[in-house]
C-alpha cells in the first residue's frame, strides 16, 4: 500500500470508527466506589416489619420487542435481544400479593415500539393489581408504571391504589397541560386520571422497608424515579429487582450501561452514576453469592432452566 492509501484508510477509520465507538460501545470507567448499601443492612430492614413474607416469585410478561444489545448495554454486541415488559407477582400466604412493576397498555406499547402486546397477560397483571397488598414500581416509565396508570381509571380502583407505594417522581403531578410524573413522558403515554391525587409514600434517598421482607432502594438512575427492590422470601431466598439499573443480565455480568446513542433518543441519564449503581449491584452479589439479581427486561434469562433463578413464568 502507498502512504497516501494508508492515510486515506486511517482517515476513514477515524471518521467512522470513533463515532461508532462513542455512540454504541463506550462505557464509563468501572473503578467507582459502590454505594454504601450492604446486604446486612438490607436484611435488617427486611426483618424490621413483622408479618408474613412473600413465599415465591412469579413473572408475567405482557409485551416484548427485540433490540440491539448495544442500545441497553453498550459494547455487548449488535445481536438483537428480547426486551420484555414484565410484572412480578410475589404471593403472600393469607394476604394479597406484592406486585413489582405493573405492565403497560396496547397504546403505550405501540408508542414504545413493542412488537407484541399480550392483552391476556396484561389482564392477569390487572387482576393481580386488584388483589395486591402492596404495589411498587422500579421506574416512572410507561413500561413499568403504565399498567397502574391505566388501571387507576377503572371503577373500584381506589382500594388497590391505596396499596400503591410510589416515590415523588412516580406519583402523578400537574405538568403543563396534563398529569405526568416527568416532562419527558407525554400525558397520553402515562394516562393517569385527571382527578387522581396520589401522595408519595417513599421519600428520601435511603433504603426503606415497605412490608415484611420487602425493601425499596432509591437510585434515581437511569431516570429520576428509578428504584430497586430487595426481597427476602419466607424461605430465606433473596432477590433484588434491578429495574432499568440493569435491564439485561449482561448489564451486570459485564458492567455495561445504556449507550450514548440510546441516551440521545431516550431519557437522558448520568451514565457515570448509572455505572456506580451497577458496581454496587456487583458488590452485593459478591457479598451474598446466593442473591438473585433480577434484570428489568431480561425474560429469557429468568426463564432459562440453567440459570435456576427460581422465578415461575405465568403464561395464559
């Protein structure tokens, strides 16, 4: 090759390679200190409220699409991964179940470019909401909280809504011409009834017990209303529902946050802060090897028999 050709190839590589790397592959440094959240503290909080704990974990998926892995876990490859909308039902003997995340609706799913919306599965989630003793969400986003927002318009929804424990970014509040928790969520995508008033039950940045065996861990990442949920079942097995902090298993295994490209088109996040929470999850996993960390959208991981996550899939 001539020097001129070498220079041309180098210039083309820099012209296209550097933007590609920054948009889809680049991750923040992985040397940040984890947050001061220990498994001992979570266990103490889980034990602080007496009563019957959940005895198992069930997952109900009501929608899905396939997305390039690099979008949600930068540098993990362009292979398309199944991104599922999931609600978790934790039955409690003698009481209503604990619900973590509430599914979505057909309209919200279309806005989020879901390839499939399973109405029967969402009806099962709605029935679980009606019977719940506690309702939590890992995010204010429509694919986590949309099911509850739509359910709130139903006759008789007041009693189940009284069991919802939301943070200040998740409750509906007046913003512009409608009710929406965040400016980046159009009211039609999270259609709370206009007369509904909900007050935040989760305040402050510290982990807090919500029910026997159930602890909320506010994160504020990747969106302001994000939080994780730690659960210690009646039998002692421990779960940590990571939500969008770790949407896929590879997010945790390889410490990969959302890509810069995704940040352009979705809710903006502080990627360094998001990485610190993933580092915190990894530290908790080392501290408690038996802890099952549940990714926010990785249905294939949860239903893989080799993983043995102990999560029952409800398919109607």
